[in-house]
């Protein structure tokens, strides 16, 4: 355990930050799963709309450095490719 007051404060802040970041990562995973579920169901209209909302979630979480920008681009690219593949 930390003995210095500033170190104790940093430990408290790390716990709070971890909780917040965990909820954001969970929101990201849920958005990705909803798009994949719509693709699996075969409903292209729903898949497109959920993809659009998921892209916003992915971008916001990447802006907060919860995930890397390239990882966000990869998620968006693969999801949009899957949605386009089901249309044609």
C-alpha cells in the first residue's frame, strides 16, 4: 500500500478510472455485438442503422484513448465490410 498521500490519491483515482474505462469498453463490445447480431439475422436495414450508431460509439471511445485509433478503424472497417457483403 502507498505511504505517501499523493500516491494514495493516485491509487484512488486509478480505481475510479478503471471503473469508468471498463464501462466504456463494455459499451463498445455491446455496440459491436449488436451489429454482428443484425448481420447474423440477415436484416440489412437494421444492420446498417446499428452500424451507424456503433461507429459513433467506436469513434468516441477511440477519442478518449480507451482503444487505439487504428483498432477503432479496424473494427469499423470489418463491420462495414460485413454489412456490405450481406447486401450484395
